[in-house]
C-alpha cells in the first residue's frame, strides 16, 4: 500500500498499475479539506514509486464522486474575495499536480461524477464509464462556476460550445451523451468497468494508445480560429442572457472566463478560473443557492428519517374525487409506483381524471422520457371506481373533493367507516382547518392534512398538516408517502392557511392596498417579475390561482386572523369576484386571457378591471420599484417569521423551501428568510417601521427585534415561542 487515508488510498497492483481509490468513511465520496490533504499525499506517493507505470482512478462507492462538500462552502465564503483566490488555487493546484504525473492515467467512472467528481475525471488522460454513470458540472445551480479546472479542461476536450452548454445548464449527462461529444473514451456494462479500464491503461502503458497526445490539448490554448471564437462566444452569450437574465451571474461569468482564457495555456486559464470562482462565491445569488441546496437536504433528510421510523408503508392508496387535483394525485402516485384507487360519484369525473393522467403520460412518451409499455403500466396502476369496495384495502386515502368544509366533513366520516382501523385518512385542503375537519372523524390520530399544489405533477411541495391529535406515526407515514411520490414534504402545524397560503395572503393584502392607493397593477407585476424575480406578479398570480378561490381564501384568513388579515374595504379581488371575473379559468380577471394563432396563452390588461378600480381607488400614482417591493414583501416576510416563532413550520430551511417549491419564490434570493438575512435584519426592521402605520401586517415582531439586537441567525436558532 503506497498510501492509506480515511478517504483515499493508493495501492500498487500487478504490472505497475497504481489504483488510486476514493472510498470515504461516509456514504459518498466528496472533496473536502481533509480529502484534499490526502490527495496531495497520494500524488506524492505515486511520484515517488519507481515501479509505477500507470494510474487507475476508481471509487469504492456506488457513486464515483458527488462533488465538493457544500457544507464547508458557506463558512469558507465568508472570507474576502482576495482570500478566496489562493484558497481555490490551492485546490486546483492539486488537480494540476495529478494531471502532471508522468504516467498514463484513467478514470473508471461508476454512478455520479458531478462537480469536482467530473473535474477529477477531466484531469485524467482517459475516461471510461459504465452504463450507470451520470456526469456533469452542476456548479451553476449553486450560483458558482467550476473551480477545480472545469472551465479550462472541458472546453479543450469537447469544444467550447459543448462545454458552455454543459456548464451553463448544469445538467448531468448520460454516458452515451458524454461519449458522443468526446468526453468519454468508452462505455461498458458495470461488470466490465474495471477490466476494461485496466486493459485500456495497459494499452497506454504499452504505447498502443498515445496518452501524451490525449493530455497535451488540456495544457494549451483553445484551438479556435478568430471567426469561430467570435461566433461561438457571441452566440452562447446571447442564449445565456436570454435564459439566465441579470439575477443569475454565474452562467455569463463562466462563458466570459472561458472566452478570456481561450488564448492562454493551462496556468493562465486556471488563474482566470480561480478569480471568477472567488468573485461568484461572494455574490448574494451564490449564498442563496447554496443555502437552498442545504435546505433541500434538510427536507430530504427528514423524509428519509420518516421512512425509517414509520411502522406502516403505503403500498396501496386511494383518492376521493377525480377532478383536477384528484386526477393529478392519482397520476403522481401511480407514476412513482404506488397503485391508487380513484373514486368519484360521477362516471364523467372518472373519465376526466383518467384522461388527465393519460395526457400527462402521453407527453412523457412524446418527449422520449417514457415508452408505451411504461405508460400502460402506470395507467394500470390507477383503478377508477364509483364504489367504496375498492377503497377498503387502501393504506391511505386522500380526500380531494370540493373545498367546502361541510362536504369534506361528510365525505371524511363516510370513508373512515369504509377503511381498516389502521388506514390513514388525509384531506387535501388549502385553507380549511385540519382540527375542524378532524371533528368529523373518530380516529383523529390517523387523520391529517396533505395539501398538494396545483398542478400536482409540476409543483414539488406537499404540506403535511399535523392536527392537535395527529400521531407522530401518521405524520411519518404520510411524509414517507409524499417523498415516495417524488414530492418534497414539509410538516406544518394546523392554522388558517397552514404555512404557504398563510404567508401569501398578507402579500396579496399589500398588493390590494397599493391598487387602492392608485398603483397600476401591470406596473406592480412588472416590478415583482423583472426586478424581484417572481415568475408571476401578484395580479397575474391571482388570475392563475382564480379570483373566486382567492376571495374565498381571503375570507378564511380574515376569520382566522381578524385583526391582522381583516378583509380590506373595496378589496380589488372582491370587486373582480362580484363581477364574475374569475381569472384565467373564465378568461377575465385583472387581465383578459386568450390564445394567439399558435394556441399559446395571451394576456392583456383588462379595461374592465381598470374601470372597477377607478371607482374605489385614488387617482393614478406612480410608485418606485423599491417601494413596490417593500409594500409587498414586508407583509410576507413578517408572516413567515411569525410562523417560525409560533412553530407552524419547524425550521428556517423548511420555511424557505416551502415558498421556493410552493410559490416559486425567486431561487436566487434563497427564500424569504435568506432574503431577510441578506438584506440584514436591522435594515429590514428600519424599512418595515416606515410602513408600520399601514397596519399590523407591516409591524415586525418583538422576536425579530431581539434577533437583530443579538446578531443571531434564523438558520441556527430555535425561535419558537409557542
């Protein structure tokens, strides 16, 4: 054994082959500071071994290397930019030193080779992968660019245009795709990976393969003519500007770095990469996106824990109601392998539910993501029925009937009498109190809320709502089932609106008040979309949600929080509702909705909406972008903080991910709490105090003032007061 560490080892095998193995003590291989120290030791050991003739890089895990240890990043990135450059240079120098070993090298790639894992393969002369591999540079999804030589080596291996596409999208690629662009030298079945890699390495040692010729392009400037250079980079910049926009600086800086380094050798190009990486590491977007990654890991970790602790596994499900939501739930469960009964009282509704599922599956087939055989299997997993007979054996029943407490109560009582005593009954409701609905069931410990978001197949979030008497076992089982469906579940305690809708309606209230003060709703939408980064401004979002739905929910929230969320007099939403302008669903709301010649949806500001608002609002008034953002975001952030303090949602990470996944909160801002802390608690309080006279939704909590005074962070502080 040439070297044996906690994560890495180097062993001299037969025929002068050194096996450089990544096999960390944890579940996956990743690059952290300790691993880099061992990496240096391995390179030295190989260089000092006179018998070594070639190097085989392998993994002892099911995945090759998943990348860098993100948990170290946020703390490291607190350093000034000038300190980060030598930090990342030290890491990239290690990869350079491996690439400079005067022996042929080959990476045998199995499973994920992402980020630093992909860059490890790039430092090798040859790359061979098995069919399980997934290779890519996803750093852009963290607001970063590759930092261990990815921007230098990948363009020189697969061409600048291909490399930019890989890095600017952050997509992981299958082996066939990677081989097609020239990244891989061979793809084999898993059982053939090691022998095939050894054979290729022996051929290189014997001179049958020219490893020096494979390495040389990575050490030199990019081979592009002046015309190719202009065309390649200008085209890529145009595409990136259109897709990424100003809020995501990483893709554009990546392409600018590759362009600037095109005429440089490895040392010069690497220096530019070090600088670019350090620059991006200091951006708010990187802090936010790394925070999101870690928050997502919190949610996934809790779901895995739930699956382990739950004594009951959902093997067969049922959904009551075959409408849009019921059909979507049935599709999602069936497509992820859990058979589901879809019950309704109407044959037409069942046909609609099946048609919805079939339509979604057909799109998957059209896009090549599924074959007809798989589609048929998924559809066979959905059993439509008019009778409770097929529901009796379900492990969980999700009620998804009309959003009316009386109707839901009757259905819940009925279904409970039809299922086994240990079956879980859950209600898909967006606002109705779970404790209120629990009054209609006998086994309250087996009852909870399971709030899916529309459209079910697209929206990742599921709120699992715990009632006062819901058991931990029930919560764990439902969380595990939601994760099995491919969703990201967060557990929230019962309250009006639960979590997502509770914090959304103060945002809408701030918007309504602006309209009454003379703001143009299109101007507000433009600011919140283009400048703040929401996928939809508040007026457009209300149209999509449904003006009738929003008006109903406003009433629920007003009843639940009568002082803070009392209904606004002459509320624009209510005005539209009374005129039966229900939004996108009937083509008339804030906007008039239609379709263009190609069948694509269109929206135009509705003159009727302007007329209605003119009768109750002040004269037209222009508001600055900063004021519009403040007037809408202060109420939302304040309510998020209240939800944390009251224990409605457990952690800041879940609070952030709830709005990212449930509402499309701009990812580059990292969620409401990350946005609050990036802005600074003191600055936010100062801003909110300016508007405190407008009502309770603008008034910060005493808890926030205490947090600001103590300099604490919501991400590592338990702020529950109830």
